[in-house]
C-alpha cells in the first residue's frame, strides 16, 4: 500500500469513528508472571491494525484473552459495546470474531474444500446434509476468494506453505466474522507471497472485515496496516501510523533495532 493510499485509508477510518473492539486495562498473569499488564486499545470498524512486539511481549496472550482462549486476570473486552470478557472461543465466533493460528490445524483426511465446508457449517446444522448444496457452494466461493480456487480438491499436505496460510484464512472467514485476528501470516513467505496475501487482507477490509494482524515481518506489516500498537513485556509502549512507528526511538530500541533507524 502506498503512503498516499495509506494516509487516505487512515483518514477514512478516523472519519467513520465506529469502534468495534475495546480492550480496557487487560491483565493476564500466570502465577507470578505478568504476561499482559494493564493494556488498553480500541479498534475501529474496517481498520487494519498491526500488533507489534518482540518475542515474549505478550501478543499471542493478548489474542488469547480477547478471543476467549484464556480468561483474563483483569480488565474488560468489549465487542460492539458488549462486554464479552472471558466468553469462550465458540461464543466469540458466534458473536462475529475469528482468528488464525501460527500452527495450522486442518483436518488432514479432508480436502481443502471439505475443510472450509466444515468451518462453514452452523452448530445447529452439523449433519451430513449440511455439507452439501448451499454450504458446498459457499465453501467453493470462499476458496476462490482466498486464492485456492485451483487447489480446493487437494489434500492439505499437498499445499505449499503459502497455500496452508490461505487455507487457515479461508477456514476463519467461513464463519463470516466482522473482526479477524491474524497471527503471523507472513512467516516463511517470499516478498511476492507477502504482497499477494496483503492484497487479500485489503480485499477483506473492503468487504467489511476489521483485521488485527501480528507479524514479525516488519516491512510487510508496516506496508499493510493503517495503525500499529507496540507492546513490550505486556505493556503498551507506542502507537501510531506506520511512519510514526518507524521513527519512534522507543520502538527502535525495543524491537526494530538500530538497522531500521
């Protein structure tokens, strides 16, 4: 995304000013270890927010607390104004949130299309009949949407790494989320593959999805996002546009390194 288009998008998001997710004073402790420490931020509708920090900063723990995998020790999570703190993951999916994982979790004995079909089946329709007809058509459309149209009848282990990432995204968006948490999507990808995946994320945003993206590929991430929140040792240390984050000395010291100065 170019600087001009990025600035336009940020302005558009700010003008809308419709908050979809609020995290207020989030705390997560594991025994004597504080993994997330009084973390607060908001995400606007159709924003692409980058969530940045070094290894062990608390990024995945924050995702897990927001999505309901972990029960927060303290603080509040609100989705469209509703307090959803500590709701289990399956209920968060019902409320319009989905996430991807760094470790791929497809069903190895089902092809790509069937994996997406299963993610697309409503809880109350989990029968064999739910896997055909309309659901199959919807799953095929999702495969086309994420760039797996030519691979939908392959088994997951036949996909390259970039294809596995797209399958993970397909399975997540099959639940029709309003907000998608994306964990390390650019890991192990070439520059061309990063660009292709970034285009997919931008298309999802244009279709109405809000995204929060964690990644260590700083070049790819900062070229994609509207705004970033930077954490270290579970605390928020900076936030701003990609350009502001690149030039923030605290971020450079904590994460980007001197080579980025």
